[in-house]
C-alpha cells in the first residue's frame, strides 16, 4: 500500500485587526455669524440753537439801592395789558396785595381809557399822585420798623389787576426785582410801624400820662369846733 503524503500544517490565520470607528464629526447646519468689531456710534455735530435776544423782564427798577426820597423808575413790559392795570410799591415780604405804599396807573395817565392800553414803558415814582390821597399811601417811601424793632429796607414793584368788584386783594400779574431804600435822617427818619398784610401804617401810640389822684384832705376829729351848750 501507498504511504499517504503528510498534509501541510496550515499557517495560523492572524486575528483580524479592528479599526476603531471614528466618532462622526458634526458640521453645524447654521453658520455662526462672523463677529465684527462693534463700531463706535457716530458723533453728530451739535445742533446750533438759534441765537435770540434775552427776554425782557416784565418789571425792572432802574437801580438796586436808593436813598429815601430818590425817584424810583420802574420799566415794564407786559403784552397782556389792560387799560386799568396799575403798578404799586410794596415791601418784599408782602404776598397778599391790598393797598400799596404808592401806586400809578400803567397807562401813565390819571384816567386810562379803554382804548389807551400801554404794554411797555417807564413809570417814575417821585411824588404822591393826587389819586393816592385816598388810602394809606405815602411819599417818600421810607424803611419800615416792625413791631419787634426790625428795620425793613427791602421793596419791590408789582404789576396788579382788579378782579371783580370785591377787591382788594388784587391779582399779582408780575413782580420786579427787589431793591433797597435806605433811610435819611432828615428827609424821612424812621418812625412808626408798618403791617405788610394790611398795608396800613400804624404809629406807635403815645401813652397818656398817668396822674396820681389827689386825695381829699382828711379831717381830724380832734380839730372839730367845740359844741356849745344852749343857754
């Protein structure tokens, strides 16, 4: 019999090499916005304000300090004027406008007619107008001593208007700057007191002298004449 040929030993098959599976790369479907540097805001040129003339005050005195007896000129500029408006002088602390220390019609006349409306001009206070004779008015305007001995030298002009038949008080339409009136020992020495609410000067009352009563003489009984016995 024939001898079988030996079968070759097969070479061992190496185990398969496993390639690791890469994780999928995700590509964003939406593209991220490109970051641009933030631009600085554009600086606009300032808008030029048209130049305008300064507003004219409605009332203004021609000075800020006077001596008692000096003329006081008040300039006024009031578009909404009535023919019977008037300008009065008050102390600075007055806020209820009854009778003024001194006043004049704004039209500058003694009797302002309806068609004589004056919206601007100058009023000079240098004497007591004859129509100021009724009421507690005075010229010259002097510093005022109050009930506590304080001296008030501060005054102002006020543009006033009537408000129906039941006046005063009057409507304050406009006020001037404050001004000072200093005393003059000769022209207007300080005297009396002044109530800025009623605007009525009140003189310091002079107390009457107190007389000591004279007692009747006391009769001494010992000096009585003797009683005569009838004969």
